[in-house]
C-alpha cells in the first residue's frame, strides 16, 4: 500500500491571484461579499423555511458512544443508524423528534427505556 496521502486537498484555480484579497480591509471584503448576487446571506425568512434535521452522528459523538452502543442504548436498529449517519436515508418525522429528545435529554430517554424492559 502506498504511503501517499488519501486526503483530497483544495487547489486554487489556475491563474488565481490572492493578492487582490490580501490588500483589502475586513470591511472591504465584507462589502465585496455582499455585492456578489450569487452568494447572498440568508434572510430570517429563508432561515425559517429551512428544515432543521438532527445530526445523529453529532449527537452520538457528543455522548461519546460508538454506533453499537448508541443503537443499543436508544433501541435503534444499527443498520438504520448507519444509514442515517451516512446520509443514505433520512429519519422520518417521528425519528427526528426522537433524536431531538435524545439530544436534549439523553439520560431521561435511557432511563425511560431501561424501565421498559
């Protein structure tokens, strides 16, 4: 196996010159960014329209659990958890609500599920 790096690196487009940006002040950079019609910031209305999906991988890592441990503790099939984390499938509405509750109060969910057995 080669020792070459497997990490992809971003390269500047051919002929790209950063000197123009380097000489700009922060205020000038900000004004220039706002003047680009292709990359306008989100308005509050745009933000309200966007869906917020719980990021199961972030929740799991914040709890310091492996996929096996997370799936077992919260009674989620391991294959389903992996599908969610690898974006092969998106949690349905009930699963999104469940993940939100896990993220906000994992201890209560664990306790409720332990008492169930």
